[in-house]
């Protein structure tokens, strides 16, 4: 069965059985009807996914891989902060009348910084180091920029990626691993979405840097289930689990900036039915 399913079920069970409720506390999120959105939360959740063994898409319900890929490319490749450049409508709630979400996410990725090798943005620096300094312990990105927080319509949730290259006895190629750091996560709405899109990103970077994929480690400071999501989560984690799908990435693409959401596919993806109309706290 899918290891991603097992990890998800174990995490949700732990939150439900051992988590701390925020009910009665002063909280920011609220539901569309104006009532406060409370959660059950766990601090410091760490999940490890071996991308060399399987692609970590849930089979309990379907994860829309092309939409998830489009969002990560919106941030990392198009480096945009405007929802008009994004196919899914997940960011519309935080966009202004022009479609901008402020100096958040893709905006931070396009800012150029001065290095001894020249001026580069964070994405180009990662690709440069993976190709020229693969064993560096400094290959990382960070979009939680305090100087710009007041001009962000939403503070970044997934805010940092740290890349680390290793070797493995079963391959002559170098192995690309990564840590995704996230300050906060709505487990039902976003957990596997984030896992899948950053797994895709690792696959893409590995391919254009002539590497194999290794581990994706997902660190969540505040992993929470909203009060109105609890019955949905309980039903979801009780579902039948299926084998993990096979991930396909277009092998002809060798330049990161040429990837599109049409270059990814999940084959043999058997899942439970989708959960529709999930209430989203804002």
C-alpha cells in the first residue's frame, strides 16, 4: 500500500488523539459565516518520503497533480505574485483588485541578490550550486522576509527549502534530497497538495541537474485539523488504501524553465472519491 497513505493516517490519528485544542484561544482564522475557526494541533510534525521508492500521492483521495504542479511553478519558475498567472483559484481570497498577493511567494523568488559569482535570484542560485557546488551545505531558499511582511497579503506558510546532495550505492549519479519547512498547515486542505508539489519540484531539479531523487523531509511547526474538518478527516483515514501511483516526468526537458504542468503525470492512480466543498478558514 502507499507509504504516503500510512504517513497521513498516522499523522492525523496522532493529531486527533494527542493534539491540543485552540478552542477558547484568540485565533485569527474564521469561517465564511464569521465564526472563529478553531483547530486541534500538533507541534513539530516531521514526515519523511523516499522519492526513490514511490511518489507520495495519497490514494485515500485524489490529489490534482497538474494543479499542484502549476502552483509550484507559479512560485519557483514564473516567480509571480499575481493570481492571473495561476490556473487554480486557491489564492483568489488573498488577492487585491489587480490580482496581486503583495510581496509574497513568487515575488521573493525573483528578487536578485549579489554573490561572488554574480547577481542571481534564489532559484537560479539553487540550480547553479546544484550543478557547480553540489556538496555545499548552503543550498537553500527562504521567502519569509521580515522586511516585507507588512506588504504580504498572507505570510508564507511553506517558507523554506534546504537541499542536500548525497551518494547512494545503487546509482552512479548524485542524489538530491530536500527539507520543506512549513510554519503552519491545514492538514485536510493542504497536506498532500504541498507534499506532492514539492516532490515534483525535487524531481524536476534532479532531472535538470543530472541527479537521482532521494528523500523529501516535510517539517511542519503547527500541523492542525480545523474543527469543521474533524468528521471529514475521520472518514478519510478509514478508507481503503491502494498502491502508490507511478510518477512520470517528461524526460526531454533539461531546462527547469521549460517545464509545464503538462510534463507531469500520475499513472495507475487508483483513489477513493474526492471530498468536495471542503470549508476553508481564512
